[in-house]
C-alpha cells in the first residue's frame, strides 16, 4: 500500500529523481520523460471523463488505472533484475492490450469505414479523446526511443500503440458513431 504523508522531499532539488529501483537519474532522462508523458496522458484522460458517461467512463477509468501500471513499469529499469526486488514488480501484461483490442473491435462495428482523414474536432468528448490520442502517440514515441537505449517491457510499447487506436475509435463513436466527424478538406483554404 502506498502512504504519502509528505508531498515534498527536497530530494529532487538538484534536478535528479529516483527510479522505481532506487537509482538516481536526471529528471530530463528519456526514461523519466517517457513515464512523465504517460502521467500527462493520464491527466488528459481525466479531461475526457468530464464528458463521458456509462460504459465509456468505465473504460476510461480502466485506462487510467492501466496508465498508472504503465508508469510503474517504465519507472523501473533492469527488467532482468525483477527477481531480485524482493516483491512482485508491476509490469504491463498482454491481457491489458488484448482488452483494448476487444473494445476497439466492438467500436469499429458501429462505424462506417473512413473515406477521408478526420480533424480532431466534433463533440467535447471526441475532441478530448483526440487530444489523448496525440499524447498517447508521443508517449509511445518516447517509450520506443527509450527501448533503443535500455530494456523496456514489450507489452508497454504494444499497449501504448493500441491505446492511441482506442482513442481514435472512441472519438469517432463520441461523434455520433462517426456521423459528426469533421472531415479534412485538402487545400480548402488555398
């Protein structure tokens, strides 16, 4: 259980932070930037939830919890040393990505195929979901970059890739099952 009885510790005042295994690194390290972007993504999902109800809100709640799991996964390097931790290390699982895929497949059944690119617009929920999609893509790019330098759980990268697809489909559903999507008109303002 997590107990936060003090919010500021002053241990980061010199520009370093502790990773999940206790290692101190610069706050601008790619690993910290990756899991910090996942945290930012989670905040955008909170904005989506201001406009969501029912099953969509429940799905977004699950995603927010998954994003905390993802942050915990990314903040702990050296996957090969997980057994030395003395406790179960939290890592993303393939089941979390598979759940997203099942939900994406259900959403796609409600949508007509796209014949144009769409703009990140429409209803308030759709617009916020598009914002989450773009932040998810940035988190994915940073995580992939991190994976070129250090070990990263492959399930974490797959989850982020699928999550941006989930947000895209959910945004279309939020736009009256795609009927209220705002279509891109190439060169419209030349």
